[in-house]
C-alpha cells in the first residue's frame, strides 16, 4: 500500500480500537438528529394489511415488527426501522380505526411537521370504510402537501375460485383495467377509488401472502408499490432499500440484517462529510461505528487481526476515496455538498464490502481481492447515484 492508504487505514483502525470520546461524538449526534427521516403514516382498519405492508417494505418479520412498535399517542404508535437509535424509515400506525368513529385530531397534532406520506390501507372487498375516508379528508385539508397512496390489499379474496392465481404481468397500472382482471374484483377496486375522487391519490393494489397460502408471488404488487413511493417520495433511502436486491452475493441472513444499518450510517456520513475541514475525522469515526455494528450482527468480535486481514485484502480504494473527498471539500458550498454525497456513498460501499468479507470469515473461505473490489465499486456507483440526487422529503 502507498503512504496515503496506510495512513487512512491506520486512522480508521485508531477510531476502531482507540476511540476518543468528546467533541466528535457530540457533533455526530447533533448531525444525526438533524437528518430527515421519511415518516409513513399508515391509516387502515384492523386486519387491513398494515403489518404485512411494513414487513414487505422493510424485510423485517412480523414478530420483530410487533415488538418494535412504541406508543406515541393514545391512538397511535410508531415503528423505527431498523432501530430507534439509527432509524432510516419511520412508520406511524394509527390505532382505533375499527368499527367506531375515529377523530384524527391528536394524531394530526403529533404528526405536524413529521409525516411526509399518508398511506391508506384498504382491504379490497371491505366496503365499510366511511371512518377511514373521513379521516383522510380531514388530514388532507390540514396537510394538502402530503402525498397520499391508497394500497388496496387481499386481492385474492376477489378471485372467482381458489385456483385462480395472480394476473401476470401486473395489470393494475392501466386504466381501464385489462379484461384479465376479474369483473367483480375490478368493480370493488373502482368503487373504493371513487371515494377519493376529489383528492390527488395514487392507487396500488397488492396481495402480500404467506407461502402456505398458495399464491405466487407472495409479494404481488411490491414493485408497483416501490415505483409509486419513488414517484411521490424521491429519497435516497427508498432507492437504496430497493437497490439492495442488486447485491445477490450479499443476500445471506446476516447481510439482510446489516443492510439497513449500512444505509443509516451512509446517510449519517452524507451530513458529516459535508462539513468543511473537520469532516474527515467525523467520517472515519462513523465508519468505525459501522464496522462495529456489522461485526456484531455477524456474531463476531472486531479484533485487530480481523481488521488487518480485511484491509490487506481490500487494498487502496478507501485511501484514494478519502483523498478525493478532501479535495472536493476544498471547493466552497458546491464542493461541500458533493463531498457529503461522496462520503455517504463510500461508507455504504465499504459496509457492503465488509459484509462480503465477514460472510467469508463465517464460512472459512475468504473472498479474493477482486470480489471485494467489485462489490465496493458496484455499491459505490449505486449509492452515489441516489445520494447525489437526494433531497429532503
């Protein structure tokens, strides 16, 4: 390795094994608190499919979702993904929307300035939704700038027979619906849509089921939902979460757990890296925290030997990347913004490469340098694309 690379890895190693508490930690916490978190406000009756929707969007399972919700008002609760300490998405689940009337006043007050997207979840064959519609109208009146997505669920309940499968390719983006859509199902979907004809609403029919239910695919309509979210809420979190599927070699159990954490730290370095002059020590400290977090998820201990082996395999990419970030940081205003995106993308890519390395450690067969480099390069390009075009929700 050259002098710059050795210096860079040494500095990161110092942050890993000899952390210095104090001003840097408080500055990172300050930046973390200032980063916007997209809040998805979910409205829907009991058994409408809200939990399944969260599970499909986050990849979290139902048990973890149930344990992760925290009450925030008398009638609602929120769920931070992947954790309350490093959230990258927040779901606000409004309760009390059963058969009794719902007054959204308290939730409106709590959500003011927080929610960025209203997601209304309707069971497709449930025509008794007057309370939901009234709540949506009241919310839109107070917050007309919020996008509204209506997700129509449990489509299979409207199929003519139990043997009827999902219609492929997905047909519900067309208007009118193509003739393949069962007539009765089309009627109820259109009837529900008429309730919101005065509002700027995006409709997405979905059917999220369990494998034993016998419907393929089990995440029917998920791609259409992602496409809609990217339209109404263009944010790097949405793009990176969906883009995780591109990293096939990372889709082991531990990597799935690590992925949202990697995004969280990348977004943190998006803000940290844009700070002129003092940004580099902060960037390195955040990356050190990411290394510790990922290693814990893999059930390993981050030792100097483990770290040394990774740096030897990985090579010079990080040293060159940090140098590029510092040169960009010398250009006022524009350069600072680009440096932030550069730091965030580099952190994301470094985390993905570290997952590949730890996966090899667990299996007892380390990846070669070419695999690590290819993983880093692909992840860097992907992350930089999203982070460069990122804007607040």
